[in-house]
């Protein structure tokens, strides 16, 4: 891929400059180890799992201790944090652009169609970042905090773990327009879902596996109302909705009003990361159109994968881990690009 070529040449340059660069670039053995400085390790787009091994060895422990408290207080927080990483990575890459508030130079992504009244968890990210700044000032990026929080949230909800490449840096920009254009809407067709994932270098397998995130968390009425009352412009419900399930949904989501009423994405086990999401899709109980069309959209590959993951949680967990690494590697800022923000909500002065 073109960008990994660019990244490796940047890292070569960085290695030559390393004596002066070392302080500003607190990776493991900056510039001296093979693929050092958080360099080209593992073909991970310039990221490597050991990135903070020397500069902030306790980084993951700090993240996990804050997550344990936050998710203990409110189990849904795991889902909200997992989703934040997704909405970050699909916009300018995994660069913490989603965390920036409005300012003189920034138009925040927080008010985009997919994000407005929907994304949450910013206070938890702030708490993690504040603790990291105390322990290892200006070392761990907000983009890595999001990636670590997504993994930790998955694990604490009963899902798989994975070796997580690190060393992302934080953007100095956000993109409201890309947030509106790149993040799929819940009423997307299967073709649109595939196209928007392909645009990020993700394939149909990644689409199905990562949609499995909807094994935890909730959605607002406004995101699935179309299916209940007017799926195809003919004032009829989506015929793929199982009948009893459909009747229950109408209680939460009337034809008019109640936009912000919430319903679990996985009705059977809403705070447990497992493969029930896929079993429910087989029963016509996927909540969003984007969930159900993985099975009913007439794309053989996604249909087969829904069935496979419904029948085998181990296969789902393994692919989920692989696809999370892949998503986490979307266009990271590395080397001297971007910065390590002190406060995740604003760029450094
Ligand atoms: C395939 C395309 C996807 C679509 C169309 C989609 C859409 C949505 C929508 C509409 C919601 C409910 C938001 C609300 O009502 O406020 C939601 C929730 C959620 N999404 Fe997705 N999503 C997709 C993929 C993903 C991916 C790839 C991930 C993570 C890797 C993810 C993780 C989540 C989680 C965990 C929640 C629950 C959040 C909470 O309870 O706070 N989604 N998604
Ligand atoms: C975001 O949601 C608020 C509250 O519902 C609404 O008033 C506002 O118009 C929305 N903003 C955008 C940009 O859609
Ligand atoms: C999805 O919803 C939006 C906004 O409600 C609407 O404009 C669009 O036509 C819908 N798309 C599909 C495929 O139904």
C-alpha cells in the first residue's frame, strides 16, 4: 500500500536523526533497535506492540484500572468506548480526531450525523489520559488510548484479547465532512456497507466480524424506526423482522417521537461480548438494517460468515481480534507527524 511505503521512508529518515530526535520520540530504543522507535515492527503500518515498553510500561495497566471502574459502574460504557475507536479510525485514520472539541481552528466531529446525540465515553477517556499524563507526561497518544480502551472494553465484557500495535500519534485536525461521509448509516444496504469498508482497506470478512461489536451496547429508536414503519417507502415494516421481536420494538419506538429511546443491539445478552449477535440475526432479530442485511443482503460471503460465527464463537473471536488490529492500523500518524496531545479534547499550543 502506498502509505506504508511513505511511512517506512519517514522512519528511515528518523533513524538517521535519532540522537536529537530521541527525546521527542519516546518509543522503545528510539532509532537504535531494528524497526525501533515504534518503527516498522511486524508490518503494522509503522506501529508495534512494544511501543511503550520503556517509555510507559504501565500504560495498559492504567487504562485497565480506569476501565474496570467505569464499566463496573455502567456496563454499557464498554460498548461506547469500543465504538469510539471505530468512529475515530474511519475518519482520517486512527488519530483521535473524534476527541477534539470545537475551537478557533477545529470544527469538531462530535456533531456529525453518526455522532450527534450518540457517541459517548469522553469523560472516561479524559480520566485515563489524566492518569497517563501523571505517570508518563506527553508520552501516550490519545489515539492509542482509544485503541487500548477498545481492546480493554472487549476483554472486560468477556470477549477476546489481541496483541495491539501501538505508536499512533494525534491529529491536529478533525473532519466533520469525512465523519458524515465515511461512517455507514444504520439503514445502509449491504453494497454501501461493503463499499465504505473497502474505502478503509477493510473487506467483507472485516465487515461481518467487526459488526459483531453489536453484541454489546444499544441503539436509539431513530436508528431503526424506518424498519418498523416504512422500510421501502411503502408504509410497510421490514419483512425480515421476526414478528414477536418486531412487536416489542414498536413499544420502544413509536411511529412519532421517542427518537432517543434505546433498545439493546443484542437483546439476549446486551452486556456480554459473545456470538449471540449472529444467532439473533439468523432468527430475524438483528436490530439495525445494517445488521440483518449481512444475512439477507444476497451477498454470499457475508451470509456464510454470519452462519459460521453463529455456530462457532471461537472462529468469531479470532477473526474479530484480527479485524480490530486491521481497523486500528488505518492511516496512523507516526514518526514526527501529528503530536502527543496533553489534553485529548484540544491540540497542543
Ligand atoms: C457496519 C456498519 C455499522 C453501522 C451501520 C453501525 C451503526 C450503529 C448505530 C446506528 C448504533 C447506535 C447508535 C445510537 O443509536 O446512538 C451503533 C452502536 C454501536 N456500534 Fe455500530 N455500526 C457499524 C459498525 C460498527 C463497528 C465496526 C463497531 C466497532 C468495531 C461498532 C460498534 C458499536 C457499538 C459497540 C455500539 C453500541 C454503543 C453504545 O451502546 O454506546 N459498530 N452502531
Ligand atoms: C444535534 O442534536 C441536537 C439535539 O438533538 C440538535 O438540536 C442539533 O440540531 C443537532 N446538530 C446537528 C448538527 O445536527
Ligand atoms: C436512510 O435514511 C436517510 C435519512 O433518514 C434517508 O435519506 C435515506 O434515503 C435512507 N436510505 C435508505 C437506503 O433507505
